[in-house]
């Protein structure tokens, strides 16, 4: 039984020294003096507060993308022992001792470092030479902008890492498919492709374009498999099913899981939750959940409520009134009703309270037992502090001339009778007899006399309206919109007719209670919708740029300036590499079209296996550049140079492939190949020289004299900071 001990146990392993060397070099380039500078560098001032929110479990909303990237940055802070206590208020602020700068920047740096050997592997899996693979990796290694961006608390290096991982995993799966389908390796690489695609989308919304690219390539390959007559129908079905599960179902599940973890971690109320619905806010600890604890579930006649507009744009606000009246004459000479103003106010206020009155009863209190308000009931809304009725009539609104003015009725003994009856429509009702529920019900108020709907116009009133938001009566014929929808946020059963007693009720804890368990899917869908539709007001930034500026490197971004010397960090690319990458992309497109045209004429310049390899390389590398670059032309947002880096990374993979193709198929004599080799060596030496010249601006580790800074001012559009002596 112990015979195996008579022989030594031998383990053999193949070590790719190219991979090892590239990995070590890339780790050194990204991790060297990573905690320098110990100050907030450019967009760290943007991502830093989110890390603090995670540390303190406080909910936040960021419309720049899904939460996976933020969670990875926060993971670095958690591993480094960060307690979240730092004021991220300005670029250049010195980090305090409790901030683990090295740990916070570690994961982006590791992602940037590992992208270098992954670039080597991608080119190798495309079946190009090791020389081309090393060339691609070296370009990724020495490119200055990629180094700078990966050494900071920012997300571009993470996105590049997951993009590369998705492409590499799919290529490995595709190559294993040829000789051992449904093997353990085959399943591993297929599943990892789906995981990487989900992570790319979960880091930045731009990752969805790389995901769609991989999905399209996989679909084309699956289509060819369907046409393979050597495979049985069952075998083909298994192939299609496996790809659907790994590349569609798995990424969707992981995307949901990302949000599940995000919402589980952030269970406390914070400064951003006011953008969310009342139901969402009430699901968070503290904040609205504390205020609404113990509220009755069903709204009854006599209930005292605050009504929040569901749309929440331009600001979350509540139906509001005060004793001031509309001006008799507006600035444009048009007259008004001179009734009491009704607005939407973006702050909690005692003037936000309204009583839901039964038109058939005079009392403003809840009966015993309470009579619930149901869908279709006619109600009157009485302002709690002034006891005047919500009213609208055929008078144009102050700013929205097509709509009716909404007011609280003041009896001036003139020929303008009160019109204060409203029909309640529960928008999200399950049946026509649904009761009006606190927080959960979304309702509309339809005016009986004019069929106008109570609506938030979103316009800011002039000074006479205290810059509050205009509320109007909108005709039903104009359709439905969230600005017409309201929900009860705070709710009390009114039991006192006296003004003093009413005010005391607002500060008395409720005895009744109900459980508000908002499901994960409900919270996910609302959060996803808010992220996609939230439009933050972005002023033009001094260092913003356009997609056309990126290709020619017409812009740079000064990231950090040492307050005591001229040392500085810039996001600045290697001019030689950027120009060469653009030329290589254009060359590939021209060659591809030329070969395609000649193949249409039945002239095959390339063997079939070479042609297939050439097409696949262009689809993944050239396509990766296109899908990560061209969509920016359609985006109406402030753009910066670093948005181009994921596209540039794919270009750097394509560049050595074009060079190898030129050597293999376009240089036909030894003389041509000798000249071409000399040109490539010269070009790469120039790229290394430029990289070394820009090194002080990449790492910011040594001060430069004014003369040295002027020498690096290669373009007039670059903003190189020179201190005056």
C-alpha cells in the first residue's frame, strides 16, 4: 500500500518568463510609492465621499454608474482599517493619519498592473506571435496616462481590467472549444466570461458596450455551430443553452447581486435618500423611517397628511401653502385671482400639512371608527394652518399659461365661487375599491369642475412666491406624468378641532403602527431608474474635453500640484503611442476593406485561417476601441480625457497586430523587412524616450524647473502649471 513512497513525488510546471517579467514590471510601475502624494488628487474628491458612506453604512446615489466599482474602492478602505472619517471637500487637501491611502489606491493599481500581462495573453490567444504579444504588453506598460490613472482612487483601470478579462476569457473558451468542448476548462472559461462581463457593467455603464461586443462575437460563433452538420441537434442545443446561461443569465444574476450587496450595506438614511420615493426612504434606518414610525396605514377622512410629489424634479418637494396671496397684477400686466398661494416646497415645514375632509361632513376630525378614503372618492383638501380649501378655477397659472392657477380659496364676496372638490385616483391600485395608503399609494387629484389634475410644473416662482415651485391644474387630455402623482409621507389621525390641539397632535407619537417591507426588487428597480434618469447639473469644467480632442491628445488634466514645490501630476498620454495607435486603427480598417473587396472578387490574398484570425482580432480589438469611444459622441455630459482610456487600451492591443501583419504579408523581400524592423525599433525607442521624459508628470515625485516644464509644453492646448519665482 505504501509503494508510492518508494519513489519521489515530482511536480513539473511550465513558467512563462515573459509573463512573469511583465507582471513584475507592471506591479513595480503601478505600486511604486503608491501612497504619494498623500493628498486628494483630482477625482478622488468625487469618489472619496462614497467610500466614507460605505464605511458608515449610509445610503447614497451616484448617477455615474452601478455600485461595483465604488464597493471595490471601499473594500480597499475596509481592508486598510479606514473609519470613513475624512472631509473630502477639495482637491489637494492633505490626508489625515486615519486615511489608509495605500490601501485605498491598491485595487485600482493592481487592476492596472494585471491588465499588462492580460494584454500579452489576449494577443497570444488570438494566435499572433509572442513578439506581437510582448509588444502589446510593453505599450500598456509604458503608456503614461494608463500609469497615472491606475495609481489613484478612480475606476478606469478597474473597467479596463474587467474588459480585458472578458475578452481573454472568451478567447480561451473559444480555443478550448475546438478540441475539448464541455470539459472542465471549457466551462470555467465560459463562466468566467459571463462573470467578467457582469463586473464590467457593474463598474461603469460603459462596460455594457464591451459586454454586447463579446455577446455579438459569441452569437456569431454559435450561429456557425448551428450550421455544423457533424453535430447532433441535442449537441447544438446544449451549446446554445450553455452560452445563454453563462453569457445572459449569469451576468444578469450577478448584476442584481451587486445591487443586493450595495443595498444591504447601505441601510442608513443619508443626504441622498431624499431623491428617492417615500417608500424607499421609509425602508432606511433613521431619517423618514424615524419620522413615520407608528403612522396609520390607511388614510381616512379627517386625516392630517403631507403630500410629496412623486416626480421629485427639479427638487423633491411637498404641497405647501402660506398666507401670502398671488399678486393682483403680474409683471407682464396679466391679472390673477389674488387667492392664497399654493406651491411645492422642498423642505419640511408645518405649512405642508393638509386635512383630508369629507365634503358631506363639517368636522375636520377622524370619525370613530375611521372612514377610509378609497379610489374614486370625492375629497376636499384643507390647509392645516390657514384652514382654507385647495381650489382651482379658470384662471391662468402664474408661469404656465396653458394651465390653471391652483390656490387656497379666499372669499372676497365677488362672483368667483369656490371650486374645491377633487376626485381621488389611486394610480397603483389593485382594484377600484382600493383604500388610500400612507407612503404606498400613488395618487392623483382630479378637479371635479374642470377635470384639471393637480400637477407640479417645476418652474420657480418669482420673489413674491419666495422662489418656491409652481403648482398648477393640468388638463387630463395632456396625458399622465409623474409630476401629477403624489403620495402621503407623514400622516396623523386628527382628533382635535382646536388649532392648539392640532399642533400638539403633530408632535405626539402615534400608537398605531404598520410594517413597511419594501422588497429588494422594488428598491432595485427604483434605484436603477433614478440612476438612469437623474440629471445632475454639470457646469462646464475647466479641464473637460470632447471626444475629438482625445484622439489627437489636444488636452491634458493637471491632477495635482505640490503646494510647496513645482512637483505635479498630469493625466497626459504618450504622444508617440497615441498617434501610432490611431494610425494603426485606420490602417486596419483600410486593409480590412481592401481584403474584403478583393475576396468579393474571389481574390484571396490571405489563407483562410489567417483571414479568420485577422477578422477576429479586428472584431475584438478594433471593435473594443469603437464601442468604448464612439458612444461618447452621443452623450450630453461633461467629458474628460480619462474617459478615452478603455478605448485606448484596446487600440494598444491592435497596434502590434497590424505591425505583425505588415511584416508577414506586406513586406515581401528581406530588404523591406530589414527596413521595417529598423523603423519599428526606432519607433519603440521614441515611445520609451517620450515615456521617460513625461515620467516626472506621471509620478509627480520630483520638482521641475520652469525651463524643464516649458520643455514639456509640446502643445499650446496643454496646461502645464509653472510657478512664478
